[in-house]
C-alpha cells in the first residue's frame, strides 16, 4: 500500500483515447537487447535530424569517474519499476477499468521488477555533454539492437525528485559491470523517491518498508500521453520504459545550423613533442563561435589551444603518443566538424628473448619488437657501454655465471630510443655432469684428480674398479664414488706424507673406496681453508687402512657413516675443534700404539653425535679430551685396552646405551678427567628385556658389573662407578641393540647324573637324568655316551 496519493483528474478521457490507440498499435514491453553495452555515443542533431551539432562517445569507465560527470546511486539502494496490472473488470465501466490498470495505489506487480542496487549517470548530465536540450527537443534512448524509446525535455530536465526522480543510465548493478556480468546494462532506470509499502507482498514476499518504486501512476502524472507506454496496448507499465543495453543517446532539436569550414590536418609538425596547427579557410563568424574542442573525446581547455585566422593551434602535450587523434570542433550555431590528425614519433625500443635464464654456456636469441620503424640497432648484452651487436635479431652466448642487464638502442631519422632491462638474463652454474674415471683407460679420465680438476661444483665422479695411486685435493662440491664399492676400488697414497683425500670445501661426498698408504697423514681429511666454505660433507662406505689417521674432521656439520678404519697409526676417526658432526655406524679396529684411539674427540670438538659405532681391539675405544656437550650413545666398545677415557675437563657429555665389553679398563680418568658428565639417559626409553617391554631411564652395559637385578627389569639395582664419584645409575644387565637388552651368556659349570653308577644285566633298562648347573646356564646341550 502506498502512502502518497495522487488525484485521478482531468487525464481520464485522454487515457481512454490512448488506450484505444495502443490497443490498435499493439505495444509490447521491450525485448532484451543482444548484448551488454560498454560505451555510449551521445549525439545532438539539428532540425533536419541528420546534421550533427555535437557528438561524444564515452565508455562506462569514463562515466564511473565523478571528476568527469556526477555519479548517482550508492550501489546499495535498490530501485524498482512497475509492471502491468492485469485487471479486466469491470468490463462495463471502461473509465474505472482504466483507473484500476494505472494502479494509483502502486501496490501491484512491482516487487518482482527489481532493477537492482545500481549506479549510473543522470540523463540530463549526459545530454549536457553535447549542449543539452531545450523545451522543444526530444531525446531518443537506443539499444544495441535498435530498440528505442523517446522522451520529452520536461521528463529529462524538470522531473519531480519526490516522485519519479531522475532518469539514470546505469552501468553498475549488484557488484557487476557491463563486461563482468551486468548483462542488461547499460540500462535506463528511474531513481524514484521512496514510498512506504505494506508487506509481505503477494509475489516476492518483501517485508513492510520504504521502497524506491517508479510506479505506473507516477509516469502518468509526469509524462504527456504521447509518452505513455502500454503492455499489449492496454496495460500501462513503467518496466517497458527501461531500455536495456543502451548504446546511444540522440537529442533531436529544432535548431537550424550553419555549415562550418572543412579542417585540414597538420602534415608538417605531426611528430610527438611538437604543437599541431589545424588549418581551414578562415570564417571569422565560425571561428569566434567556437565553444569547445575535443581530442579523442576529451575536451581540452583554452590553455591548450589558441585561435587565429585560418588556424587552430593545439599544444604538444595533448598528443602524448604516436597514432591517430580525432579532433572535433563545436561552434555555436554550426554543425560539428572533425578531422583526423596523425602523429608520428621516433622509434620506440622494445625486445624479447627466447629465454631469460639457464646454465652456462647460455645462448640467448634476442628479437627486436621496436615500433615506429627503426633503421638501426645497437645491442649491449651486459650493459657495459660496449656495443656487442648491430643486427636486428642477434643471438649471444653467455659463458660466465652471473646476472646481466641488457640494453637496446634503436634509431631512425626522427630520433632514437633505448630499452634497458635490469638483471634480465641469469646464467647459472652448468647442469651437473657425471664424469667417469678408469685406471685402464676408456673413460673420461684415468686419474681421479684429473676428473676433480675438470669437474664443476655439483658434478658427480664415478670411479671404476682398479687401483689408483695418487693424492687428491677436492676443492669444489662434488660426489666422488666408486662404481662397485670399496672392495673393488683402491686409492693408495702416491706420497705417504700427504693425505689421500684432502677436502677443502663444502658439500663433498666420498663414497665406497679402500684408502691406504698415508702413513704420515690421513686417509680422508675434511679441513677448513680461510675464506672458503667448508663442512656439510658425507664420508660413507669407505675402508681406511694403514694410514696414520683413518678419517680426520676439522670442519663442521659432516656425516661420517658406515666406514671401517683399521690398522691406523694414531686415530681411526679424529674430530678436532669441530661441531655438529654425526659419526654413526662405523667400525674401528686394531688401532694400537701409545697414543692410538679408535674415535677421538679433542679440543673443542663440541655438540657432536657419536652413535652406533664399534671399536674393537684398540688401545683405546673412545677418547674425549677438552670436548663438551657431545652425545655418545649405542656404541660397542670391546676388547680394548681402555674402553673410554675422559681428559682435560670435558663437560656436558652424555653416555648411554653403550656396550662396554671385556675392556682392560672400562673407563679411564685421564688428566683432569674427573668432570661433570652424564652416564645415563635424561628421559624414559622404551625397551625389551627377556621378552617383556619396559619404560625406564637407561645407562650403559658394563661387562664387569656385579650388581643384582632383583625386580628383573634389566637394570641393575646398584649404580656402576665410572670416574670417581660419577655413577651410571641405570646400568644395563645385558648388551644393548635396537631397543633390546640381551643378557650375556651363562657358562655351564657342571653336570650331574641321577642314579650314579649301576650294574645292569643284559636287557635291563634304567632311567637317567642329567642336571646342568647353574640352572640359568645358556646353550644347555647334553650328549650321552657309554
């Protein structure tokens, strides 16, 4: 129900007449246009309907900019039109029937005619772009498919803002634009004033509230009868006024206009950066009547042009790039006149390449994409100021790793231009390569050192079976591995006073060699060189034998895994002044001498992990000297003169899950070795003992431990003394391996037989029972003989 009311008044008779006329004509509501429109052409015609007084084409992006034209609508408020009201009774009272169809109450068939939450521009403002309208003028709103509606001046300019409101050409609806989903835009919508409605409505079920509805009755009051529109010729409707896909706005005036002089483009000063002189046969009346000039639809102010007899001068700044410009001149009382002005420029440099990165050597194909007809080219492929090529489309090979800036300079008679692409070409290290070494020939090299010298960082060197007598320095990140393992590939020192493998850089792998003969130095040395990166190396699957030191580590963050070091003069594996290494799964044996250690952590060899290694039959299994915070766990130290020795105040080291078996001295206190270290785990560990799983803190296995295990959990009930007052509080009752504590075998001490000695007659039998002592002895195998 509508709150505002209007009188029926004097138009009833006229309405009846137009009802009859439209029934004859058979007017229908507009069909949707073919496609959404994205631009408007606004034209003002003279009285002949053909001569153009003014014309402007703008797209919806231009219309969106409130600096160009006011924008109406907030994108939230919804607007409605009213559809036809289908009432056919009382059939015997045409006057009342007509009134009912106009639906003065505005309470029928509007709720489904939602035009959306729209934005657009007042039709009046759009008309003013081309000189506006006067009372005798008529405007046509035309769609892309030719469908159109016409309206009078008063409805465009003298609308009632508290009733039907302005006519608005909308380019936005519910977050969409004509090219992003507003399929019926641009669309003509009336921004009617809000009126109160009682809900819910019959069709859409809208609640009570204020709605902006452009009602049929409102249009009846606003427009002259010739602009009323009917559905099927008998039902008034404002929905039928809403032209979709508006493409043009045409103002038809009654003006009589004069013909302006023809314009001639400037063909002399038609280069970017120069002012343009448009010439004509001087007509003072026309010249003085000029009111505005547009260049490509953009009106330029008086500061950008000047008038003189026979000439319009336009400043250079108006023409900012090469191309064709449409210049339109509008003068009061004359038709619009236009001319196309071409603007040339010097060449514009541009280029592309087939690739911008890759490993050295990198060949790049350059393609000139410059415009405006350059006639010469100068390429500087590394921007060092030296011209490298004058071809139009050259190729160039980059041999050095790095990032390159490229410059192209192009020229012709009109000038020159350059394009510089910063850090455009990136040349990386060559793709990794695999090299082969065979001492008998037939491969890339016969010596390992030759392959190292030729290789680049990241390459792999595979060494075939054979014996290689050389001392090798590795100064780049490489993988060096044997083809078939240490048993087939021997590298022996050419000079016994030099290391067999000396690694002076980072990320090197030495894998699968038998390495021997460095009687004064080291089989594999990982060292540091001042100013060079080091560490993060892997030494694995090697047999180091008959060297002074098997493997020596002076750099950090290395992995020493699954190697065997034997018969070394001093050390099996030596960590000196190094941190964060992992030494795991290695075997060191038969390393004997006054100062011979299977595994040696010395002098700030801190924060390393030594785990799962075996040291057997050495002078000393592990020695920790002035080295702190190392984790030494799950190693087996057996049959050594000394299992482990601490010296020179090592602190913070943790020893647990190690097996100390049959060493002459399990733990030895060296000089200042009585320091604070831990001999058991700090956390609970899950383990299995005699088939049962337990969870406890754990220490180490000591083969000479004599304590009891009354509760049978595999942990001795009394601590084991390591050095002075330092204890292993959780000594294991058996050796540790992979989460299982296995008790040592118990030897058989004796066997007794029941019944003793008996004399038997032939055919007589006797039952004998053998008793093996002690009861918990292992491997109880009893054999009988007579």
